[in-house]
C-alpha cells in the first residue's frame, strides 16, 4: 500500500482536468491519495473531481482550501456554510475528511492519515502569522482574491476563522495512534517552507525585481498548525496553497508539497515534476 500526495489541482482549467484524466486506472487501485485542498470554487465540480479520484485510488483524503470556500454566484449563505456542505458531499462520496488508518492491520504496514482543517492568519491580526516583511515589495491584501470571494458569518477576521478551523482539530491531537502519522493541511505551518531549502535569499531578490508582487507570507498559514503537527507526532506533513513543489526535512518531520497549480505555472517552469503524477510519500513495502 502506498500513499500519494497532491494539492491545488484547480479543475476549473481544462488542462488540469485532462491531466487528471491521464492518471492510470489500474496503477493506484490499492493506494491512498492525500489531496490538500483547492479543487474548484464550484461545488459540483469538486464533487465530480472527488468522485473521479475515487475510481483511481482505494482511499481519498481531502481538506478544503481557500478556493474551495469561494462563494462566487453560489447559493451558499457564506463560506462556512459551504465548508459544511463540502464535508457532507465528501461523506456521501466516501472521501475521508477525518483521521483514518489505512493499510494492513499490522502497524508496521499501515499508517494513520490525519486531515487538519486550517486558515491563514495575517500579520495585522495575530502573532501566529507566517508573515515575513519585504521592504518595497509588500503590497497590501487588496490584490488578494479571498477578500472578494469568501464571506464569513460572525467569526470576524481571519484570525477567528483560523481559530475556528483549528479548534476542530483539537480532538485528534492527543489520541493514541498505533501506526505512523501522516498529517496534511492546505495552508503552510512554518515560515521556512515559503522558500526552498537553500534559495531563500536568491528567491527573495528575484521577487523584488517584479513590478508588482503580493507578499504571499501575509496569507501563507499559521504557526498554530505547526504546534498541532508536533502534538500529534506526525512523521510526514503534506501541504499546498503556494504552488511550489518542495520536500524538506525539518526537526524530524518531512514536509511535502506537490501541487498541480495553474497551466501557465507548469509551462513557465514555476511548477515542475508533475509528469509522473502524484508524489509517493509512503510505501508500506519499502
């Protein structure tokens, strides 16, 4: 049994739907897919995509990303209403949104997959933000689409939204897991993950040269996610959101991002290594 990682598949794009359609019908039938958010802003397309992935993989795990909670021209009261509708759809499709153990009964051949719900915290709201200042390149959030396409009830600012979602994870943090733990979230848990392992300075300088650059670290994630990952004792954590494919070992936890992203990002080389499909992050026979 193998576990594969994937995120940010954005099936609103025909090219991305074609990429998914090219996945082998037979290769992954005994395997598990961890899908770390951002399928589509259209709930019906999310359902179709998840149903399709269930035909390819034995088990599919999913957490919503920010695009999945957009309410553009939709009948939802707000983004939280859509969140619960998404979870209901996943239950009907037998897609996991809560922890489950997959693989053989032998703990040495199985693994726990633990979804972590999350949202980002901005620097204006809390010290839990992943914000890294960039002098002269830090545009404000007015260019960020979530400002226009997400709507929240009385939760208030993003810090309250992040708190709401991460409170949902608390029940899973202190349980006894009888096999290794792979956790996953859409948003990032650490500042270090915003940059490549040895290219932080080079990438930062390159970004400064752009005429307009929104400082992604404003909306990257929250340090509380990292606290939860450590409380559970995760060995591997999968994340998405940034559209950068990376793998880093930090303090004994392997962090993996494997995003399909937008077609233009793959064509320009910003996103690479997608020609072989989802990324294998666990093999019980290895």
